């Protein structure tokens, strides 16, 4: 089994896996979510990559601006081929979208061609499901385990004859927990015999767990959604893609008015360059590990219980924290999220640069 780390070692970056690299001097700005960045604020709310886009991606995107008067027809096959190679599948197994959100929405439309229900975890990434009821799909919510993990056994038991789609986010958002790969494979192979399975791997590149993309060539009921928004630092560029069986890709593509045409020339150039910048990918991975470990250690000192994270965010409980968490964030110009579960006062924070996390800890101490 070859992990992402093994792939990068082959590219000559094995030494980086043993040392935490210094923070990039060229990445001093935080990236805002849905509004212009304010240099006075630290944005820890949207799980963005604080170091990106990569140097190669920035250069490529700037150079591509002059070509934006032309449609990017010739670029799309190149990006599809590069994404396929990265995921170790064929080009026929890839469909591009404007962020993974578009992919999720297309799968929802695809599943809703026959009325029924969706089986999904609760708590998970679910705002994209808002059109489900309008489309004729009822949601069946399955609670997480006590450790905030996807309960694969309960998810399987919740499936009915009317289930049209099973959604799994791995690693899960907002909890950051990761399914055991062999157990996940077993579930997917069993459930997909009769039901469409949508596996959201938005954060899989931030782990050492291998994607399930190798299963799609023989499984027409498995669709994997992936994105350039997280590890690659291109959240605002809106680049996502589906990995699925060739026949399934054709069916999903029939729901797009212009297949693979939702990504701009500039974003396409950025994605292509990002895949080549393995130095940036590995350094970003290691910097996230360092800042995440520091934050969890300091949170625990403050009686803030954390769920072990496999992502660039941390899920934590404020039940035993005696300070005014959200007031302190506001006072120190830190943008956080909200309470996701009232019982236990569970919230989530993005892992930013190490210096950002030190500001956060100082604000809470």
C-alpha cells in the first residue's frame, strides 16, 4: 500500500518527512472565508490552508490571467490526466467541478432521480444537503460514537429499501476522526451492492491513509469527492473533482450543462502547478502536524478536551473551560466557528500557522 508520504518520497522529498520545515516567509497572510481578508484578523474558521496557494501555483495563475479571454478547452484534458495520475486511476474516472461542493450537489441530484432517503452521520459536513428535501430525499441521521467517530455498523443498520444514497465524510468534518480503512472498505463493498455511496475525502490528503480511489474501477456505486481547497491551498479558486467508475462519471456528467467546464483558466493553471509542487505539499503537511500537536497540547492544559484530529482542524469541548472562549476570540481578532453540539459544548477550530495558534492560546490563557 503506497501512502501519500511514499509518493512524495519517490519525488525526492523523503528527508522532509523527518524534519519540520520552517514556516514559509512568503505566506504571511491569512485567508478569509466569503469576505475580503482583514490583515488584522486571524481566520481559524474555514479549514483553509494558511500557506497557500503554492509558489508554483501563484506564478502559473498570474501568467494565465492574460489567457482568460479564451475558453480553457485545451487545458481540461491535461488537468484531468494529472488528477487521474495523482489518484492512480484513468482519465475516464475523473470529473471536474467548481469545488467538491459542486460534485456533492451533482451526486445529490443523481441520487434524487428516484425518491427515497439519504443515510448520513450526525454530526458531519451537511450544509450541501439542504436541497435534499426539495428533491424528494429524506435524511436519516445516524449519531456518531461516543468518540465522535462515524458509526459504520449503525450507518449500515439504518439503510432501508428506500435508501438512495449513503454519505460518509472521511476524515469527518467537523470532528476530524478517521475511519479504519479496512472497516471502511468492507462497509463500502457491502452497502454499494444495492445503494449509491458518496465518500467525501476532502481531508484525506492531510492524513497518511490511502484514498479508496482504487475501488472505483470495479464499483459503479462508489463516488469519491475530492478537492484542491485544503492541502493544496486553493479554496477560493474552487477546484474539486469526482473519482468514480467510467459509467458513473458519464451519468454524473449528463447533469452538467458543460462537462468539466466549471473551472476557470486561472484556477486550472493553479491546480496543474499545485500537483507539481510536491515540496510545498509536503512542507504544508508537516507544518500542519506541528501546529496541530502544539494546539491540542495547550488546549488540554486549559481543560479543553480535544478529539484526536487527522485534519487541519480540531474538535473540542468547552464544558470544563472556565473562560469566555468566543469573547476572547473576538477581543483578539480571531475568527472561529460556533457550538456544533450543545451537550458538551463542542466546537471546532482551524489549525493555522504556528504563530497564529500561539496567539490563540495566549488569548485563552
